[in-house]
């Protein structure tokens, strides 16, 4: 799901679903931790699945088919390894919530309307890479085209609904709920990184990494682990500034950067947008996640990095 809907949206949807399936809060936290790992792993191999991969894709550093082919297996490994390990000792019976309140009788839409909007929305997201490939226009124009299509369809579907229900069913009502503070947060990050690039600090950092580390695979692993602390968006923006003139598009450095930044954010709950969203929804304690989930996320991250290295050396000859 996260490869299509992006990891943040998928995490929110899955937490809402888990609340209807698991009654005990602490037990639900374990599943929420696995949701974070799975969502970040799924988003890492798709050009529209994670903010960092989107940045690399829009910046022209990776292409759609190549990033999917090169990072799919490592991303799956980074999810399957911790899931397998944690499932070995998680035994018992899941306690369901006492009562699930159904709101079907209060539904303001028909089954046809809900399915049409759902498939049209998912189709619009899948259409973005196709739009960019065919038209060679920026991806944001493709997503705005999909949004415009959804807008027209929902206006036609709900034109006969009463005014009381319309605000909850149309695109206009959705636009009023946009998380503007988060948008401004990312805008501020990108402006700050651009400022560092302009004064030359990013070039100095790249030179220091090349001098003291050297190996590009190790540099990417370090960047991924740092992304769990600093957040992956500014680190990827910084890396793009540091190495923009060094590596050609689809170089293995950019591909591994997409994987490491996407999955490395799972190591700490504050390291990705999905983790921050889940922490806010479920009120997960930072220390609890560090003790219970971080080791599994780190194990999967390193396993996927090792698999990428093997594939790059023996299959793709990176």
C-alpha cells in the first residue's frame, strides 16, 4: 500500500484499522511498530512511496523502472527479517475491542460512490509516473491533474446531496483540512539546506565523507542511520546538494540513498513521517519504541543494505 499511497498515508490508515482489531493498547503498539517498518520499506522502492524517493525522482537522480528494480528486494528484506524475528516470540491470542461501532447506517454515500472515488484516487497516484514518462513534465502537474479529475467527479457525484453533507464529501472540504504546518516544516527544511549549499558547507561535508570514509556503500549506511535521528528529508536534500554534480542519474549511490533514507528512518520513531504520525495517533513512548522495536528495525535495515550490496556487486555490477 505504501508504495502507492505513500508511507505516511498508509500508516494512518493501518492504525485506524488496528484500533478496530486489537483492544490492548500495548499490544497494539507492537503492531504499530511493524506498520512503521513495513510502510517505510514499501515506500523506499517506489518513486511515489516516500518523500525522500520523490525528491530524488523529481530531481532527476533516479528513474521509475530502475529504482523499482534495484531496491525492491532489499526493501522487502528490510521488512521480512524483523517481521520473521519478532513473530518467533510473539505468541498468544489477540484481544478484540469490546465493541465496534458501525457507522454504516449513517453513511452519506453509496457503495458505488465510495469505490469509484477510491479506485480513481489510487489510479491518479499510479498515473503520476506514467504522466511524467509520457509528457516529460514535472510530476506535480500529474498529481494536480489527478486531483482536478477527482474534483470534477466528486462534484458530479454529490451535486444533489444536501448542503449539510457536501463539505465532508467534496475536494473543497478536503483542502480545508490540509496540514499547512507540516508543509511549512518541509519548506523550511529545504530552504535551510539550500542555504547551506549556497555557502559551501555541503561541499565541505561531502569532501570530509570522501576523505574519512570513502566507500559509497558505507556513506549511504551512515546517512540512513543518521536519518533516524535528524529526519530523512533534510539528509536526502543535503546529500542531493553534496553530490549533485558527482554522480550521474541512476548511479548506485542514488539508489542506495533512496533505500537507506527510506528504511533507516524506522530505527527511531522520530526518524520518518510515518513514525511521527503513528506516535501522535497512538501516543507511543519514544523509549518504549527504542527498547522494543528499534533493534528489529536496525536488523532489517542492515540486512537489506547487505542484500543491496550483494546485488549491486554480483548482479548489477555497481
